[in-house]
C-alpha cells in the first residue's frame, strides 16, 4: 500500500487527509480523483488522525498531494 497526504488550503484554514492506495498508484491519479470529488460535491469528508472534517468545496483555494515514504519493515530495537 502507498500512503498519500493531501493538504487542502481553505480561505481561513488548512486541513490534511491521509489516503491509502495500491502500490502502483501515481500521484497524478490521486490529484485527478480529488479534483473530481471537489467538482461533484459541495461538501465532502476528509479524515485524518485528529478526526473527521467536513470541507466546503467552494472554500478550497489550493490542493497539495505528497507521497508519504514509509519503511516496509518495522524496526526492532534489541537491548
């Protein structure tokens, strides 16, 4: 799985959302999916570690999508 972090810059706030996709998913595909979601809906739900946020699509000014790099293995510290 690949993790993407989407940052929505609103008129007066910034909201972030984490999205999990298949490993072969490209950043451009995620951007296109988000743009379609914004065009189709007046409000949508963005979920992150701090909770769920309803976002009004008309307040969005910028969108940034970053690919989150994570280790594939958990590191174990031996004592």
